[in-house]
C-alpha cells in the first residue's frame, strides 16, 4: 500500500473480531494492517483493519458471514 493510495477501514465490535478479520484477509494475500480506529469514526473497539479502497468489495466478501463488522469506511 502506498501513502497516496486511497484506503478504507473495517470497524468491528471487538478486538478479537478485528484480529480474526486480519487473519482471514491476510490468508487471501491481501495487504492490510490493524490500526487505531480514527476518533471521528468510532470509539467502540480500539482497532480497525486498514486496506486499499480498491479491495473493499473483496474484503467485505471475505468477512461476510465469518466476522461481525459494523461497516467499511473510506479514509
């Protein structure tokens, strides 16, 4: 992921969901990183999963039915 590349984040109900999501997404060879949730998005769970916005549909497909997540937000 380059700095100029648009990014998105997936927010989760818990840290354990975020950790499970990272494992699932990385298993599909998608570059992602756990980061602190930007305060303007939420204060519920402390971490979120960041990835390229171009992969948001693929990430949603990977997580659907396996991990509960609130929403994907564009950064």
